[in-house]
């Protein structure tokens, strides 16, 4: 099984990969871990390398997925699951949470305990599913401000 990571230094993706590795050992699967070092140009080359290893399946983790990469994975026909990234074309199966609802819930809980909340936003290229999380924050901020009036 091949695991594709965008960045070996990202704790979020490392934790996902560790969980996959733990489960794969239970079923005697070997893992090939590859990283694109956050280079979209490099992604296709890394995936082609995984294809050449004749992997039985791929777990693709990234900050986002380009249409080109999505199409390449779909056309190759190797069973692929996306983890932590959303395929807007819905060509490939994915494992995700409702990022918008989760962020909304976190913001509500913070508001119950604290009077003010600071917002820290990372660069879009290094923040998984930022669009969904920002929408959840915005909706929570509206609700919190209405409730406090």
C-alpha cells in the first residue's frame, strides 16, 4: 500500500500516516511512504513512482487535490482513498469529518468559557480544509454575537 503525504514535517499528516501504519501491520500489509515536499509539480512524479511499485492501493493525503492529480488517480484505477482532503469532483472515496461543523462547535465551546477569542490563520497552502473551517468560524461568530446582544 502506498501512502502519499504532502509534507513529512506536518503533525496532522504524520498522525494519520502513523494510524494507517499501525492498522496495516495488523493485516500484514507493507507500506511505501512518499512525500511531494509540498510541490504540486512533484505530486504527479511521486504518484507515478508509487504506480511503478505496483501498490495494491493508495491513501492520498494533502492540503488539496488538483483536478490533474484527481484525474490521474481515477484513470489509473488503483484503489485510492483520500484522507484529510476533499475531492470536489467526487470521483474518489474519502475519509473526512465535517470540518465546518467541527469548527463551529469548537468556537461555541470557546465562547462559553472565554470573553474574547483571537483568530490565528495560517497560509492557505499549509492549512487543511481552510475554506470549510473559515465558514464554520464565520457562522459561529455570527451566532455568538447574536447570543451576546
